[in-house]
C-alpha cells in the first residue's frame, strides 16, 4: 500500500474493517480486535493512528522493533498464542512523509475460515461498525460455526420430535420420486429409509426432515413459517391491509400457498393476449417461484424468524432471515455463483419443488423480470428482494 492510499483510508475513519491504535499497550486488547475481525469480514489495524480522532502520530524505530521482536507485544505471538484457534496475520510499514518520521504499522487480518475465534479468556468477539462486541447468544455463535461450514442448521436434530412426527405418505412419495422405487423395493424398512435420507438421527427428526416431511412442523418451530401481508399504500407502517396470512406447513406446502397468495393479491392483466384469454400475472410467476424457493431453502435457519412476503401498491418484497453466506455478493448471485447454506434442504427441494439447484434460479428470475432489486442487509442480517409493480397499480 502506498502513502496516498493509506491517507485516504485514515481520512475515511474507523469502520468495521479498519481499526486505529496509537500504540500496542495491551496484547489482550489487540487479540480481541483480531478475534473480532476474524469472526467478521476481516480488515486491518493501523498502529500509529489515534483511535476516534484519526490523528497520525507514527511509530519510532524502537516501537517497530518491539512489535516484531520476541516480546509480549510481538504481533505474531499475539495472533498465535492469544487467539483460539490461532490465526496468521501479515504486516506492512508505510511511511507518510519523506523523512520516515510518520510510519504506520498495518496489520492485515483475513476473515477466518474456522469460526468462531476466541481470545485467551474464551470470549467470542465480532465487529459492530467501528467497535466490537462480545457474543453471548448461542444462536449467534452457531451462525459463526455455520459460516465456516462447520455446522449446518438443517442437519441438526429437533428436540422433542420422534418417528411419529413423520408424514409417512409424503416421505414415501418423495422416496419413490427420487429413486424410482418404493422403500420395500429397495429392501429397506421405513426407519432405515428415513435414516438413509437424513430425515431422522438418533430417533429425532432433523430440521430438514421436519420441514419437508413433518406432520406439523410449526408445533416445534413456530417461527419457521411465512408471514404474508398485502398492504394498502406503500408503507409497512400502515394500519390497514387487504390480506394477511400466516402460512404454515412443510416447505412445499408453504411454497405453493405463498404462490397462491401472490396470485390472489396481485393483478392479472391483458398483456397482448385476446380479450377471452385469462389475464397474466402483473409480475412474472417464474420470478416469484424462483425467489420464494430461494427464500425458503437458503434462508438462515439459525435465526428464529419467518420469511416475509409483503405486497405494497408500488412493489413486492420478499425478505429472508440471514445475509448472504460466505461473503457472497449480490453481483455474484446474479451470475449463478451459488453457495449452499442448507445442503439437505436443497437436496430434498430438487426432487419436490420446481427447483434445479444449479445456481441458475436468480438468473432465470432476472430473465423473466429484469427490474428485480436485491439488497444484502449485513447489519440487519436479512436478504431483501424488491420487485416494482406496474405504475397502473399506484
């Protein structure tokens, strides 16, 4: 990095990926910053810059040597000994004047691949804006495991469930569709087939098994439903609505009922067809199907929240709990770069829903409805899809 680039970063101020430190006075404090960045999106720590004010004070030769020698303030030792599991950092010194009196030490920290990281006291930290906060919520810690592909919510056992909660007809239909044979023709009994397909584990339903083949999934997971509302006007703050439903059941049940909600509450218009032909939905049904499937299959099931479908006079919104996984960006998903968060749900969906599982769903939705807008809300941890409605509805 050159001096001009560094000055631009300092002038911008501290962010979730840039932290200022005047000196390294506490190895434990620096380790906590390293943990927070490793558990978040990575970043850099600039030593020689006052935090809050951004005043450049620089570091002396003696200070730079101390931070790189075998001392308690040695950066490599801090990253290895005070961060669990240890991380590897790189450093760089940039001089901001010709005399070398304003030298800044840059510590580069990558986003970790083995989250959650902890400090020496086993505290888990994450970035929140320019600050850090300690994580104590179990669900958030589980999401950190999930982001490193160390844990999948859909493969976890659901407490209190048993084989009696499986809808046998639904599972047998699914099994025959996937294998072109009945369970008996595969020389399996019912419980063996459930175990082979990861519907049950240790006598309990997995979350994926419950959400696809459970008799009443919301008895155990009431938040895993769809909240659907058709509002008057353009604001969620309105007091009146045309239609409001809590859509429950298995994922296939919720998918088809969600599409029916759109069909009932959106207009059907003449789009070039003759007068006696049925109207065409004002928003592409192909797009709605692809987007709703994505919301149900790829949402973050460590967040105890429903998928939301909202119809306004000027737009439709589909909101899924959880930001895009593994640093996936909106631009990347538009070009068919899938990162699968819930492998087992996707595996079931391929055989039950009109879902291909090839990462082509967003591309297909955009081809049929080019004005779709996507917003990956990192702070709010939700993924928002907005589709404008034709102006005649306003």
